């Protein structure tokens, strides 16, 4: 695998559901599976954190999607995100969750109570490829292959995350469809991004068959 990267990567786009957190909601997981990419849509909402009110306890217990206690952070997700935030990288959390008031409040509370650091919260984004291309996002991390399909490889590196909270198998990585890189662990994402940002010459890993292979990193 050859990964082309620029020398001044500063913006990381990250999906929320099933990428940072997993949700114990059968309804949410069903909706997530049947979602369709709207290639013609450029609409999204930037959430004003300072003006978003706190969600009432009464409302957030009505459904798991609104209840932050139903969400569990993937191992090392918070630590990896906050590490790059503290190092000065711009973190864009990009979600297709609808951006109406109650959902924005629930999402913001979920992030704050789990101490996830970020610069921008984007909601209602049905075309993440378009957002990344328009805003020159250097890396997009998402659990849905369709969200990585149309990103411009000259602008954005796509990382497909397929993690589990608990697994009997060691974390592995492989080349994904659409010529992206797939990881099953935030530990590998951290190592991969660190290698890119500090311009290491290569990144070594194992594929899903247990075979060693090396990712060469080149400038474009």
C-alpha cells in the first residue's frame, strides 16, 4: 500500500457513532445500516457549542439515542483524539445525526461528559466526502465505507474504522475497498497518524491473514 501525504496535515475529520462510541440501540444501528449517501447534498450544520443548552434529564432518558449512558467509548479513542487536539491539530467531528436542537444537545453532552476535545461539531452531514473536499480535511475516520468513497485522495486520506469493544483476536489492519486503509483499533490509528504527521518512511502491520506488510509513506 502506498499512502501519499502532504507535509502540513492539520485537520482530522472523525465520525461519532460506531467510530468514537458504540450505541446500545437496535433502532440506531438499523438506521445507520440503511443510511444512503446523498451525493448532491452539501448541507450540514455547524453546532454553536456556546449557545447549545444542556439537555434535560427527563428528555435524555426517553430513548437510548439521547441517553449518553447508553454509549461506550472504544478503547483509546478519547486518548488518541485528545492527543492530536493537544498537539494543535484541528479536530472536526462530522456526523450525519440530524442537527435539530434536542439531538445537538444530546450529542454535545455525550462528548463533554466523556471529555472528548474538538474544534468543530458538524451535524446533519449527508455527504462527508463533499465536506472534507470543501474544507480540506487531511484525514477522515469513519465506520461507513460509503462515506469514504468519494473523497479526493489528493486532499484527504480515508481511514475505515471497524472496531469492537472486546475481541478475542488481536487488532489488525488491512487495505479496504476504495483503496482506503482499514483499522480495528484506535491504537493503530494513533500509530498510523503519528507516522504520517512526523513523516516516517513507512508503517508496518499485519493483514487479516496474519501476513506482514508495509505501508510506504511518500510526499506528493
